[in-house]
C-alpha cells in the first residue's frame, strides 16, 4: 500500500498536479505490482521560505540514506 507524498513550491496548476499524481500512480503500479486502488498520492505545497525547516532538514538531510534521488541544489540558497 504505497503512499507517496510530493512536496513542492507553489506555482503549479491543479492540472499539472493531477498529471503528476497519475504518472506516479502508473509507475508504482507498473514497477511494484500494486493495483491502482492500493496507491495514494498527496501533494503538499511548501513556501520557499519554509523549505529548509519543513522539507530539507527533516525529510532530506535527516534521511539521506533513504533517498534514491538526491537533490542537486545548495540548501544555503534558501
């Protein structure tokens, strides 16, 4: 029962978010073999000024060993 959470900056349309959720669902079902009914996808919008405290520090820096795609940006930019 995969649940995928995407955290992103504001500025993407509802259509873009739905397309992303559909693509993630399709990939999860194809790669992991789950039915569509077993997959959920959430999209959380995080303001740029809050990125370090709400995303980078707890979800990226704090879990570096679990990231299969690591960010290429410099967190000191925020």
